[in-house]
C-alpha cells in the first residue's frame, strides 16, 4: 500500500516539475520576443 502512495507521489512531483520547466521556457520565449521588438535590429535609411 505504501509503495502505491510513493509511486503516485513521485509521478505527481514529476508532472509538477515538467509544468514548471514548460512555464519557464514559455516565459523565456515571451521575453525574447519583447526584447527583439524593443531593440532596433535594422535601421532604415531614408
């Protein structure tokens, strides 16, 4: 019985960890987009 609880706990911890990693990667993508838009990559010459 205790082994089942342990397996469930480890599974839940893994899911939580994966969710946190995914959230971190998403935040990095958003920050990169914001930084790219904020910085002029190419200046137009008129």
